[in-house]
């Protein structure tokens, strides 16, 4: 038994084993994308000091384009830093400057795409999503169910179906926080969201309905 413990200790602290347990993913090796769209009024209710985003009256904004596994997701697949030119080349893609760097370094490095390709794909997909009129700039809060918001989004986008969409809520399910659109690796078609994402949705949005805070 003592020899086994010593052997395990040697393996745990060997460079080879350490590189395995610390691996955060291989660029280009994933199952699908989640296009994350945040409801900006909810973000600003929680982080009002984010003046970069919260000084403007915004509804749905791009949080990011995230490579996903069926269970879990890769992150920080390389140490490649954001090229500052991306902020100018894709101006307005994100609601804050912070997200350009954060989203590339955490998620974009796992896409297998170079920086222009990754940002172009994120931009193309975001522009492809049509936001229903009722959600564009509501002056009063909207009360919706999971079923209704998915139907509304799918009705406005003929390339989406309800099972391509999952939702995240805040404050015990009282408020909408984000929606996620599940898209294939090529970025050409919607796919069914994973069981993991659907289960996470049910844990997050456990109430019969929720509010979308008004756009002020």
C-alpha cells in the first residue's frame, strides 16, 4: 500500500500528469457553439457601475460565441492575446471593450479559428438573429414563460426551433438573464441544445414565468 501511495504521489506531481489535469481544451475540438445573448437591463441592474454598457439603453446584446462540449466546455485553449485591431474591425460587436479581450481569450482561442475568422463568425451570427419587436426596447417589463420566449424567437427566425434555444434566469428565476442559441461547428445551422444546457435551464428558471426588465 505504501508503494502505491508513493507511486500515485509521483504521478500527480509529474509534468505529464500535471499537463493532463490542467488541460482546458484543444482548439477546434468541440461539439457545437452557443451564441450567448444577454438581456442588458438585467446585467445593468446587477452591475450598474459598468458605464461602458449601462450608459446606453440596450436590449439583447452579444455576450459571446462559445464552443461547447455535450458536457462542459473548453476554455483558454492558448495564450494568444487579442489583437487590438479587432475592436476597430468589428466595432459595436460587443457592448463593452472588456468583452473583446475576455471573449477571445476564454472562448475564441478554443474555436480553431484565427481572430478575424472568429469575430466575423460571431458578427454574422449576431446579425442573423432577428429580435422580435416586443423585445427590442420595451418601456415596461415583459412577463414571459420559457415556452413563450422560445416560441417568440423561433417565430421571428425561420432557422430556429424552440429546442435550439435555452434560457438562463437570475434571482431565483425571477428575471431573464440570457438566452443561448445552439449552432453547429460550421456556424451554418441551428442544432438541438445539449441535455446539460437544458437541465441547467430548468435549474436556473424554475418558476412558471419571469420578467424581462424594461429598457430604460
